[in-house]
């Protein structure tokens, strides 16, 4: 079983190809370059081994408990003509489900499968259900088009069915996910008109719902990536550095090379986030490649947690002072305008009556 879990399907794209650009972002800040995070997420879920681990560990669905890399086909590229630039960090997976083939006729045209739609978010998005609906309609439309191309009229038959789509939001933010998880919650007066409104529920995998201990105990690479993605500020980094070295090294000791490549991508993203030097970033990448993540930040003396906190507080105070000065200037301008209006109302022009 372990060999099956680590094999990468031949049709899956190389994970490292997804990352072409790097953006350096200064400081430990809650908001950093979204494009970099989207690319990192694309690389992670573009890897069938990591995607299989993610589906097995984070979704309470019996039919996915034994899903393997060879059961997953990345079909995201099929939908670019529909989604366009909006679809920049998301993945569509065609997942072969062996259990639901049991008892079916042997002459099925194709294996039973479902589609997983994984959407990456860093902030709460209250319109995500409508976004997912657009994606789902595109997937079903493309499915119909493909079948009609080979068997004209097949989708109009009584027995035709569209595949199940499981919409999933992979959420890295610390804030609670407060958006309604049902589409009908986004429709006005939906309770009164429920029978006319299409509805579905999407799943949310929020990485901060899991403790570091829970993720470490899973002992796989995807959970290690989730652990790294939890690092949002100086305190998170400080906690990460306390993890016993042998625990992280044990996870990646026998990782296939294509999975290590994705870990390198994730580590480069983290290094950009915490603004380390080029030399330190190179050292981190080298440690990941030789599967020695345990002492990842041991030589990073330039990172001062307290110094970063002091800088953050200074920036906050500076911003507050600028805001107050802007408000005072605006108040003076309003007062001057009122004075002019009053003088004009009393019949004064250029100081003369």
C-alpha cells in the first residue's frame, strides 16, 4: 500500500513546473503577495500524492479514505477557456472511486468517478458559494460537451447523469470562516422560495482548526505543508522553530523527489514571507532537498521576533498618526469652507460689502 500511495500518475504534470516567478515581500505581515501564495497552492494540489493525502485526511467521506495518487487525474487545464484569469489558484480533480463501481454492470463506458474542486483562500470570501457555482456549471457543461462530441444525444436520455462535484475551500487565514457554506444563504429571501433555488454545501478545510501536534502526528508531507502554511506572523514562526527536528525529518525521509520539489516551492514562499536574505533562502532550500528540515532556521540570527514586533507596533503607530493628521486637515478644510459660506451669506465678497 505504501508504494501505491507514493506513485505519481503518468498523466499528472510535474509539480515543480507550476512555479515560475518569485516575489520578495518584506516583513512578517498578515497580508503578503497573493500571487505567490496562489502559485504555491497550485503546485501543492497539482501533485497527486499530496492531493490524495489532503483528501484522505481532511474530508470525512468514507469513499475517499483510501484514495490513492493513481486514482487522481488533474483536469484543471480543461476549464481555463471557461474560467479565464479568475481560475488562477484552483484545481479540478477527476477522482476514480472504486467502491461505487461495485454492483454496477461491467459494460460501463467509463469507471465511476467524482470531481473535486479545490479553491484556495487566504481571507474570508462571502461570495465564494456563487464563485463555486460558476465553476461547477462550467465543469458540467464541459462534461456534456465532451460526451455529446462522441455520442450525439446521449445526454438527453433518461438514464444520463452528471458526475458529483465536491467543492472544497482550502483556507489559510486565522480568522474564523464566517461565510455561509450553502449557496441559498447568498440568495435574498431564500427561505420563502427554497423550492425554486438550487443549493449545495461546500466543505471548508481551515488549517488553523488543526493544532501543530495533530498535523505532526499524521506524519505525511501534506500535513507538513499545512503546518508551514500556518505561519502567518512572528509568533507562529517562533512556535514552528520549537518543533523537534527529528519529527520533521522523519516525515520527509523517504519522500519521492517530486514531492520534495513541492516542499521546496512551499519553503521558498515562506522565506519570501519572512524576508530572509538570498543566502539564507538558499540554505533553507538546500536543507529541504537533502531532507534535513529539522534545523531549518538554526543559523537565521537576523530574524528577531521581538524586533519584528517592535517594527510592527511602530508602523501601526505611524499609520494611526497619519490618519489623525489627515482627519485634522479635513476638519480645518471643512471649517474654512463653512466660514466662506457664512461670509458670502452675509454679503461679503473679497472683504467688501
